[in-house]
C-alpha cells in the first residue's frame, strides 16, 4: 500500500506535469474517503472541474482546477485519485492519448488497491478468529484450577475444622493453582501475540514425570493414574514444565470426560535416542472414526458436555513449541496418545 501510494502521489505528478496528486481510499463501512498517507477523512472528494471516466475526459460542475480519476475495481469503487492543475508547457486540456494512459493506470491501481484491501480484511478476520480461539482456550484451561480452588476453599468453611496440617496443605495448593492461572494468562497473551516463547528450566525427567502424574490426580478427581516410567534416574532436560503440564492435563481431562467422570489413565515414559517418548492411554470408548483425522484441530470435540474442543489443540501447540509431536495411535482399547519430545533444546 505504501509503495503504491508513493507511486501515485509522488512519481505520477512529475510524469503527468501536475502540481500534485492526492489518493483517497473509499471506506465502504463508514461511507467516507480516507486520504493516503493517512491525514484526514472526508465525506466527498474535492469539486474538480474535470473527471476521467471510461476513457473520456468529462467536465463537471466543480469549481476547482484539477481532475478526478475514479479507481474502479471488480468490487466497485475503491478510491479516487485527485490530480492538481497542470503546469508549465503542459497547461491546458488533456490530450486523448494522455486520458487513455491515465485510464489504464487507474484500472491497474484499482486492482492493486482491491487486492491490498482484501488482504487487510483477511488479516483482520484472522485476528478476530485468533482472539476468539484465545478466549475459548482461556476459559477451557481455567476450569481445572478453578475447580480445585473452589472445592478446597469450600472445605475450609465447613463447620468441622480440619487438622492444621491439612489446612496448610490445601492453602498451599490454592496458592499454587492461583499461580498457575497467572501463568496461563501470560501464555494466552503470548498466543494473541503469535508467540511460541518457552520458559525452559533444567529438570530431572523422572521427578518431573511423577510430579505431572501427581498433578493430574489432584486436579482431576475420579481419575486414577497408573505410571510406568522407565527413565534413567539421572536423566536431565531443559523444558517448559508448565506447558507440558497443561498439555498432559488437557489429554487427561478429555480422557476423564470420555470415561464418564472416572476411570484409569496409564502414563508410560522412556527415553530413546535423545527423545522422551510418552504414551497416555485411557479405558474409554475410544475416538469416533469420523473425527480421528481432525482431532487436534480447534473446536473439534467428542461430544462431551460443556467442552469447547480446544484441549487437544492446545496440547499439540505446546508440544510442537518444544519441537515435538503428538499423535493419536490407531490401536485401542480406549484412546492412546503418543508424545515425542526432543530433549535437546530447539
């Protein structure tokens, strides 16, 4: 857009021998003209004495020296080029050849402007879609921690007091869940900015996996997690633990919903050629054939009540942020997911 504007408002006046040129872009939503570069908006173009239309120079009822050149594209009017008075030896009426050349230039400029406007509309539409996805993602991922916070806060208000140790443990977990919500908010803002930034920290793999399994059991009551972790005790990696926790947590939440609110989840893990291989399997009915290929797309769901269809899309994104992959395995019973996670930072 900037290049085309310079061509029409800086280069053209010199070539055409006019005192200047102004490009007015038509805003269909506001029914106004916007001057480019952006200086002002106006309801009508200047009242020039002449107008070039369909290859003809027409005299108008305007009282200002100059020529209006409408920019007509396939979708209609996209703008107007306003040429100032002619100067020097070129003063006087435009010749037929000059009118023809300006008409061809106007047609090509209109097509270029239409393409630019279409691109701008597509970008705006994609941004709105991304904001909608972001809002849905936030609502989806807030549900787990908020359930823990509300449930434990309610138990602290019960008439029968809890032992001090249990009160402390529940208070600490509430604080941890609030901290997690804050991190989710920051990650969601990163999503809105199209960021895939990771906050890596060095961790012991075995300890991290047991911690993730414990977290799933705490956040998703009714889900029993069986673990088969065959990771060397001294294995280390640099990972964004919060994003991995959310990825596994979303897969586990979908599994619990598929099993009707309770059941067993199996987490297997080992290291092969510098890659952490994790398999997560449930005992539910499995994934319907009709959505298997689209399962990781936003808003695709297995029909669970209250679901947004974002959980697995978020899980895939966070795994891919690490340079890894997540896939649905064909064998059953139930749903089986495999996560491959390179241990070397990308």
